[in-house]
C-alpha cells in the first residue's frame, strides 16, 4: 500500500523558513517523480513543484520560484520542500504526491497533508 | 487565474449523467494527458481518471475523454457519494509546470 506522510508543518514567521518532509513507503520511491501541491484555506489546489525520479530535474510554479526548493533522498525514500522568505499567502495545507512516471505526468497518490501557517 | 478553466458548479440528481469540463489550449490539454481528482470535504484529493483510464478502485460510472483543448469527466448514474470538488491537472510546456483547473463543485440533489 502506498503511503505518503508529510511532516514539518506548523507556525512560520513572515520572512522565515520551514522545511517540509514526506516519508514514502509501499513503492519503489526512486522510480517515480514526486510533487508538492498546496491548498490555501477555502481555495483550490495549487501545484508547486516536481522533481524527477533521479532528482536531476526540478520545476517550480512562479509563485514559489526562487523561494522554495524541492529535493529528495532516494536512499531514505524521502521528499523535502525547503521554504524560505515565507509570506502570509503561503498559509495552506501542503500535500506530497507521487507521479505515475519518472517525470511529471499525472499525480497518482496523495498524502494527508500538513498545515503551514505563516503569521507573526 | 488558472490556465485551465472549469465550471464553478454543476449539479445533478441521483442516477443522472453529468459531465464536467476542463478547457485549456494547445500548450497544455491539446498536447498532454489530463488527470482528474476528487476532493471530499477538504480531505486529500483522490485520482478518479488518468486521461481515459480508471485508477484502481474507481467505479466504472466515471469516464474521461478529450476533444482538442477540452477534457471532460463524465459520471453516469450519479451517486450521493460523488458530491465533491473535482479538479483537472495537466502539464503546460510554456509554463514548464503542471497546472490545475480552478475546480468544480459537484452537488448531488
């Protein structure tokens, strides 16, 4: 059974940093692209970033480019999102997700999400 | 403003057939596969369609299609448990990013 468990959410300060982690199990982690998606309160889904299976290719939404960094450790079956220069509008539930393929195609599975609140 | 346009809301009665649409352009839907996700009560989304293939465990009353730059998700024999938000997703090569539609709230009357 595929499991994706996010952690690291909580309260962040404006201008501060947070690092989200996603622990994956139930599949060959190193064979699939991984994605981060967020959902602000009362809003729709917003795609943030994808990293290829090997980790060599990354892509970002304009809203987080230059502030957020996606990375992975295939030896630990772990996905990360380093979030810097946090803004109030980054407040959202952040989901870790698994792709169908080695590169970005379609999201197959989702984690339960972790809440990030940016406030002073 | 999303690159993909979905109806804000759609409603139907139990047993009815409803179709949700997702409109993009040649940079996204016209070139790449489209997936559909169901989100109930702000829980995590769940995949209900990969282009025109059903994920495991999804009932066959769900079907997907695409014509040009518009993708569609059809639910035949609507059930109360189908009430949810539905989002489409595809790749956009101009943006070099995946993009979601704004979402459709499906109400089962």
